[in-house]
């Protein structure tokens, strides 16, 4: 009681086909399907973005470590640049 029977669903489907036509409904279905497929692909792309190990180099050059004096010199240069930016 109160539910939609199969005959009522068929009548509603027939009215929709008569109103919109099969060509428009086919293109609408294709657009909806491609949208769902794109959504699933976007969701699937985000999952494997796990942080990689730091053992892989980001560029094609070797990293070098600065000595304590060089690092202090570099820090002083950065501080001077910040001071100039603030002026």
C-alpha cells in the first residue's frame, strides 16, 4: 500500500521518453556516466599520494652540506635580505 508498482514506473519512463526523446536521454546518460567515471578516477588518484622516502633525490645534482661557518654566513645573508625587505 502506498508503494510504486512496476506499472507506474513504466508509465513514468514512457512519459519521460516522449517528453525528451531518446537521443537527448542517451546523451544525458553518457554525460552522467563520464562524470561518475571522472569522479571515481579523481578519488582514486588521491589515495596513493603517500609521502615518498627521502632517499630519492629531487633533482639531478648532489646535495652538499655546509660547514658551520658557511651556514652562519648564509644565515647572515638571509637576515640582511629580510632587513632590506622590511625597509
